[in-house]
């Protein structure tokens, strides 16, 4: 159970590696379904929802500074296509990544 609790705070992303529900399950040595069920019991969210939440949080941090382009941020967070990142970000925040970035100016 302690190992699963660490995944409630799963903020790990790997530059150039796509993160999916399978990644944290494999690291915890449990099935994706079991991990998702356990996380839902502990947090009310499944693995994918938690991963998306952490990705959006990290994206917001990176977008708050102009150092990287939106595409660079998308690639760093493991997205193969910046459009997929933009779609996820807008779904979760109701703002495009650029609109979010401009809100700081």
C-alpha cells in the first residue's frame, strides 16, 4: 500500500518518454487496472486523471516563463505532437497554452 501511495503524488515525467497508465503500474509491479482501482479508492481519480493533473500542473509552471516555446514544453512533457498537448491543456484549463501564458503579461 505504501508503494501505491507514492503514485498519488506521481509527478515524474521523463524528457522524451511518453507517460501512460502502464508506466507507473509497471514501476509498482502491479497491473494497470489494479493501480487505477487503488488510486481511485485513495484519491477519487484514476491513474490517467492523476497523470493528466500532474502534466497540466508542470505545464503551467513551464508556461509561466517565456524560456521555452509551447512545442518545446509539449515535447519535454512526453507528448509526441504539440497539438495533443494543446488539446489536453485546453480541456483541463479552458485556456490554450498560449492564452495561459499571455495571462502572465
